[in-house]
């Protein structure tokens, strides 16, 4: 990737999701009617691609892996520092809700 990693703030804008498909539910969680939020720590590259996706707050029942799989497919407008795209570390909340 090259270059530094930034956090949002101090002149660095937040990246914006431009493609963010919903995660699939695990069969185990669906049967148990389990809902909640998985928090992921993600590096968004200057190309808008998510990298180094890690679980920061787990939910269990197979939903952590489903959240990681979904976010790896997401695409972003990268964060900007001034007018230059920069790689940023962000936390993303993935909500699992049965309707």
C-alpha cells in the first residue's frame, strides 16, 4: 500500500461507502433469532478497497465471519487529506437484524 495510515479528523475526511451489500445471516444465528452488531476495524486504502479487516467487537454465532466477508466486498470513496486520497483506519458497525 505504501504511505502512512491516518485516522479521521485533523484535516482527514472520512471515507464513504459507495457499495455496501448487506451481510448474509448465518444459519445458526437465524435459527436462534440472534441479532446484534459486529464492530470491525478496517484499513481503507487510497484505492477505496478495504484491507486488514479485523473483528474489534465480536457477536458470535458465525456472524463475525459473515460481517468480515461482506465488508471485504464493500467499496469506498477514499478519505482525503486536503485533496489527496489517504489510507485510513476506521471502525465499521455491521448490524444483524431479523425482519
